[in-house]
């Protein structure tokens, strides 16, 4: 699957207001197909309330869902306004993930 197809699928799941942060296109295209599918399944679980979010200690009413891929240094953060809508999907390498995590306070 290519990143533009993934963006369409994710937008259908989470809504049109979702932003794609980090190096989403580049990282998504470099993932194996099985990991791409696991990312999409994880997003569905987050949307359905099956994944447990982490509350931000910096930004009021911000929740973050974190996905760490095994055996790679890629990470994903899905942010959501508490009891409302999803904000952004961040997908990047561990170094950039750590910076984003600190910035968001999760």
C-alpha cells in the first residue's frame, strides 16, 4: 500500500480533520506491508476506544496513543482532544518521536 492510499483509509476512519505529522509518507512507504496493516488496525482500535491513551501533562484535554513497532525504530503517536476528535497522526523515527512526545507532554 502506498502512503496516499493509507491517508485516504485513515481519513475514513478518523475523519477529515486529521493531520499527518512527522515524515509520514516516507516512513509509511518504507514499512513492510504487515506493519502497514498493523498500523491501520491500531488506528481502528484507537478510534473504537479499545486502546488506552496517555494523558498529556502539558496540554489540557490532550490524549495520546503510542505505537512502537518491534525490531524497528519507527514510532507512531495518535493525538486526540478528550471526548472529542482526533487531531494528528505522527509517524517517524525514534529520535523525532522522542522530541514530539516531550513537546506534547506524553
